[in-house]
């Protein structure tokens, strides 16, 4: 499983402040730290409070690229902000994200072709997030069909079944696991899968324990990537162990340290 470092997000006060003050240091420090922990991508989200999302996203991309060569995951519901970010990305990026809503898919898959970008497709419609796995998989199928129609390679599509906090949406958990399993059967090549891991523990006690357990359970269902707290050592150790047990990495005595050097 690939870790997409979640920390450069304006929902965190230090990043919100950095964006406001145009101070690159907190952004660059988190970029370096998340890369050193084995992240394969860096999620960039300007957060809810920013007034000019377009210029903020462009700035986040530029300052992050000064210190890291990792591919970027541009996280916004504002597609003008995503496009502004893609324009300045030096390497192919990931677009985060598009729901199964036709006009949005039209814009995002067109953008994916233009910028050779990967795409996260959300298992939600204009009506919201369904509960059962069957409905989530049906929405994933719509995303797969549109991805294919636009000629975007299916393995550039990451389906996100959408993880809700377990203290309010406990019954969604098994549906998310089942969606992860079934998405792999939708097409050949199949789409990949991703989740926002920290969502599962928002508002709970003992967040790290919940995140870590959810991560390895989802890995066993075929999860390919997670937007996650890359600076949680225990999580990284659990993911590295999962990769060895799933035979994705060769065992050696220092497998956790090796995972951190791979930036898959
Ligand atoms: N799917 C996709 N993208 C996503 C999500 C998803 N992007 C955003 C989010 N979900 C993933 N990123 C985070 C980042 C931080 C937290 C949760 C998910 C988090 N933050 C603390 C909190 O809310 O308690 C903030 C603490 C603080 O303010 O210091 O947990 O699901 N495709």
C-alpha cells in the first residue's frame, strides 16, 4: 500500500497560517518529513478558510516542489484550484477528487488527459454517500465507464469508497471493506483503490490504534493507497508489515526501514 501524506492541509492551523503568511517553511518541513517516513505522494489541500484557493494551491505546489520530488495529490473541490496546481506541477500528479456526477466527471477526465494525471473517483453521487457496498460499487462502475470513455487508463483511476468516522458511521465499515474487494472485479485492468484513513478515527479516543487496525484490514481487502498520517511511526510499521505479509515486499530483518526508503 502507498502512503499519501495528509499533513499539508489547511485544516491544520500551522498550514493555514503558512498559506496566509506565504511562509514556505512549515509546508516544506512537512514535505520533507513525510517523504522521509516513506510517503509515495504528498496530498496538498488549501483548507476551508482560504479566500483565494486558486493562488493558494499554485503556491503550495511551487513551494513543495522546491524540496520534494514526490508526485503531488491535489485535493480540492474547486476544480479551478486543481487546474492551477496541475499547470505548475513538474511531474504527473493525482487529482483528488471527482464524484460520480456527470458534469464533474466530464471536466476532471478531460483535465486528466490534458495533464497526464491520475484521478481519485469518489463513491458518491449528487445524493451523497450511499451506505451499502452494492450502491458504492455501482457508483464506482459509473466512474470506471467514464474513465474508459475519456481514454484515461483504468489503472490511473483510484476508487475511494469513502470512510466515515467509526463513532458516527460504524455500520459503514464493513461496507467499505466489501466495496474495496468488489472494485477489483469491475474491469481489467481494474481501477486502484484509496481511502482517507484518518477519517475513520475523527472525534474518537486512541486515534492511532483505530487508524492502524483499519489500515491493515483494508490492505487485506486490496487497498492500494491511503491518504494518511505518515508521521505516525506505528502506522508506518503496520503498513510495512502488511506489505511483507501480503508478499508485496521481500522480507528482510530491517523491513520497516526499507519501506521508508522506497517512496513507492
Ligand atoms: N478521501 C479523499 N480525500 C480526502 C479525504 C478522503 N482528503 C481529506 C481527508 N479525507 C484526508 N485527510 C485528512 C487530514 C486530516 C484529518 C483527517 C483526514 C484529521 N485532522 C484532524 C481532525 O479533524 O481531528 C485535525 C486536527 C487539527 O486540527 O490539528 O483527522 O476521505 N479522496
